[in-house]
């Protein structure tokens, strides 16, 4: 096999050879980190105590925190971690600009689920290392799914620095890449850690975030994010209603967000389109019409949605979550063309969908939209949905009153 390791790992193997093997498997870059304990755990614990993780309770479980603090709790006999980066960059310009009638899906989620793509290659990398070692290798592969601090390990493995947007930034590739971690019991030689911080005084990502989720750096230098305000969290991880005051800031983003990465000068200068076919956009996720996307989702059952998006990151949001997000985007578009499909969503079996459809119809504000809300008010039994319907009607009435006052002022003037 060209480029494969062929020596037995009786002693430390040069990290450059491990990196070469990872690159031969299609990863853009890789590195090796040793030492089981992380220097970022204290900050992580503080972030959890502050509640900035929102509803992501799996992050706060005691066992998960302890395993993040010491990798030997995850892999007994841990000696080294191979950290890989797999690019998903594309040539798409600032994806949030342009036609607000079209849905924006984050770059990473338009193709095949990266968990599978990176995970499969990590397992193959583990097989190759085991063959070179000439013995069974204790190992565990993680792709954003296990109790490891991936970006901490990646920095220690020399892959980049923590940007103010909380992403790991590579000095010649930007930040549009996935991280994978292979924990092993192999005595691999470590790569040189990345110690520089090239963000400097730049705060373009902080200023660009429409919800104010990025909070700058902690006193110890670590970047801080309030996940509860992050558009990616709101459209993917959050299972309930999107807070009303944050809905307008989401715009037409229906799954994830790239704003802080789009604003980053390192991506502007260095991010180049990825060559991995698995990450190429599905036609139905490449700026689809919001109205057509809503119609397709409304016609699906929950199981039908999972079948349709099996192997896609969108499966994580589920049918209800995606329809919630699309309703918010339709409301932010606010065109009368959105009225009929939102009226249909107002009769959806899921209260979560009906509630956000009600809000969106209020934003559309046409006579037909308000009539649909008034009709729903007479039959709705869910208190949360009813509150959204009544709020939408009140706000529409207030807007009409303000408009009338403006007209009177013009006439009187």
C-alpha cells in the first residue's frame, strides 16, 4: 500500500510519518498529542457552571466532564492521540446574503454526515497503525461525539489556535474543517504544539455575530461563547421554541450558521474548496426555496424525514426542528407568498411547528395571514400555540394602529 507505515512500533514513531499516513487517507493535515490531562478543563467547568451550554446536558454530566479532564478515563492505557483535519470548505460566498426567500444550510451540512466520513477513515488509520505496530492496539475514534476536548488536542497537536469565534484556525487553511481524534495506547512521538494566537486585536467575528453569542476571550485567553444565543445551537441543539427576541436575527438560516467563519480574514485569505466528494451539496440543500422546502417537510412524517435525511447532518434536528426553523425563516422573509404554506403549517400536528408558524404569519401580516391566525385562535387547544397566535394578532393590530397614526400625521401636516 503506497505511503503505508512499514516499521514496527517498538519505540516512539516519528509524528511526521503518522501525519503522512493520515494525509494518504485524504485528511488535509494531522498531528500527534500526548499527555492525558487538559489545561482547559478548569475553563470548561466554569463555562458549564455559568450555564452557557444551554440545554446540552450531556456536556455537563459529571462522568463526561471527568473523562474530558483525563483521557485515561476514556481509554485505559492512553499514550497518544492522533488528531486529523478534514476540509469542507467550498466556493460559496457569504451564504447569508442574497435572496431571503431561499434557505441557507451551513456549509458542513449540505452533503454526507461528516461523522461517518471522518469516522470511517479514522478507523482505517487505526488499522494501519495497528498493522505497523505488529500487535493489537487499544484505540477509540471520536468525531465530535465523545468526551474529548478536540480543539485542545488539535492545538497541542500543532493544527492551529483557538480563534475568538471558538473555532480552531489553521494558519494556511482557515477554519472550515472537521476534527477527528484517534486515542491510542501507542508511544507516538508528539508534534510541536501550536502556541501563537494570530487573532490579535481583530474582532470581526464578534462584531458579525447577529445574536451576540461570542463573548471575547476569558482572562486566561480562552474564547467564550454563549451557546444559548448561537444560531447553530438554536437551529440544531435546541429542542423547544426559539426565544422570540432571537428569531429575527436568525434570518434565513435553517440549519447551522457560518457567519463567524465567513467574517474571519483567515478564511478569506486561505480557505480553498475541498476535494472530498462526500461533502458536495445535495441539490435539495443548495439554497432551496423556503416555500418549497416547507411544503416538502409538511408532507413528511417524522419517520419519513429520517428516511429522507438518513446520512445527512439534518437528521439531528428532526422534522419538527427543521419545520420550526423554516417557519422562522419564512417569517423573517415576510413576503405574502409565504402566507399559504405558513397557514398549512398552522395546522401541523406538532405544537412546536404551529407556534412558530403563528409567529411567522404575524410577521407576514397580510389580510390572509391574519385571517388564518384568527381562525386558528378559535380551535387551538395548546396553550403555548394559543399564546403565539394571540401575540401575533396583537402585534399586527399594534402595527396597524401605528400605521394609521402616521397617515393621520401626514394628513394633518
